[in-house]
C-alpha cells in the first residue's frame, strides 16, 4: 500500500519540477536544472529515477505502469503531487515552489533511508531498493543545492519580500506531508481493525433490525459486470449485505468478503470500494455521524 | 595507448572515443590534461570552477572537489614544450580523436 501511494509521484518523478526549468530565468534556473538532471538520470533511461522506482515495484510483483493503482491513491497522496504541479505551473507561485522543493529535498534523504530499511525488513534481500538508496545519497546533495544555490540566491536577488512565499511553500509541503502520513497510517490501521469493525457493525445492525435505532439506509443493487471504483465518505458507514456476495476492497491486496447477512463498518474518510463477487448483490449502506455513539 | 601532440593555444579540449579531456593550467604554472567526467555522477568538470580558498577544482553538478594533488595524480602523462604538448591517452591507438577549443570555466583565474 505504501509503495502504491508513492507511485503516484515517483513514476512521473520531477514532472512538476520540470515546469520550473523552462524559459530564460537566469542562474537560479540553471542551478535548479542540476537537480532535475539527476532526477532524469543524466539522459540514461536506466538511471532515470522513475525507472529505478519501476524496478522497485517489479521486485514486489506490483504493476509499474503509471497510475496503475490510481483507484487506491489516498486523496492526501494525490494532494502532494497536485501541490507540486499547482505551484510549478503558475510562475507567480515560483517562490512557494522552491521553498517546498527545498524542504522536500532536505527531508527525503532521511525518509528514504528509513523506507529502504523497512522494505528490506519486510521483503528481505529480493527487493530492489536502489530508488531509495539512490535518494539517500543524492538528496543530501539536493537539499544543500536547493538551499545554497536556489533559495538563498533568490532572496539575494529579489529581496526579503519573497521570503514569506518561500516559507509558505516550506510550511505547505510539511503540512501536506503530515496529513498524508496520518491518512496513510489511518488506512493501514483500518486494515488491521476489520474484526473489530465487523463486531461493532453486528451490534449496531442488531439495534437497527430490532427497531431501537431508527436509521435510514441507501439501497444498492449492483452486478458483477459493473466497473470497480473506490470512494471515501465524510460519514461512518455500515454495509449490510442482503443478497449475494461482495468484496469490500480496502487496498490493492486487502479485501473483506461479505456474504448475505454480513455487516461491516467503514469509518469516515477510509478509502474503499465494492467488488461484486456473485452475479448480483443487494446491500444497504447506513450513514452515521459517529458509529461509536450507536454501540450502546 | 594513444599518443597525440597538439598546440595548447589552439586546442584545450580533446574527445577520444567516449572519453573527453580538458587542459588545465594550475596556479604554479604547470599544465595538465584531465578527464572531463566527474567520478561522482559524471558532471562536466571543465564547466566547474576553481575555488581559490581550498585550491580545488569544484564540479558544477554536486560540488565534488578535486585538489591539486588529486588532479596531478589523475592527469594523463603530458610533456609541454613551447607551442605544443604531447599526451598519452589510455584508449586504443585506433580511437578517433577530435581537438576542440572551449571555454574552460574551471581554469584558475590567476593563471
């Protein structure tokens, strides 16, 4: 799940940054270009960072096509990638872009060391972690290059008036990263909480059936041939299967099979989808502000 | 091995097959021919700069530094005579060689 979230950005690595190297904008632009040179592997395809990430995915038996896992991108993962494009496509936001990139380049070396260690712990020696190992090394340079040769010269050239935008970019990127980290942890915790969520759903559903918890439901009738999509809701939801069989899909390799009579809670903001296993399935979805308040 | 002779006033950059070399005159006046490719990530060393403080050549890409001592040790064998230099390149003798005049940004300003 972690690798699929990172694929959102890494398989198209530096595409947003590249928006900042077009045109004729002096020495700062050329210094910025040096960072992109590394990301693009000096014109050697096998050294291109997106290629390195493809190799990592391949050794985990994951698909390395760009956005193959788009249905499983958490919105917070997409937000980071979108943010880079947002501040890079419009050059009036240039100073936010270089602030964000300077922070990202500085943080990423340490992050990659931890991810590489984690992947070896989980997958053993078979996984190709060179993408991350490469960034442990090269982003130590990039962090310095971004601050010393892009950010500092930008302030020197354009004055202290650009500092608020640079700092804003730094803060925005850190905020988005913190949100994405929390979101990812919550999604993984969701995987681990399936048994508890089923138990809670049984208690709440029993109250609905006996009439002590009046609750309207949305009825869904779906067939196996319908395209699979994922969604998130701003409310807690209780799925109650009335006929047939479906899989609640929580991630690329995380499914929970629900047969007739089975129920389960999906907490708010948790990404999930329904894949119909039988020819068709009829199920109810109940919305709750907070399912925990309905347990007693 | 390939031995070539050329006029250093006319040419200061050599391509020999996949390899490139540039002439650099050090602060003490001695001349050396050095591979243009940085060991770190292949940056073009002739586009680096000379750091007067540390007396080092600095790669333009990631600021990898090459001291005078390192440059001398890694320079190709070279003999300088008035108006010509003779160098020994570690490439097959059949290698195609081109001589070019370039701006060597890495050249110490004092030379």
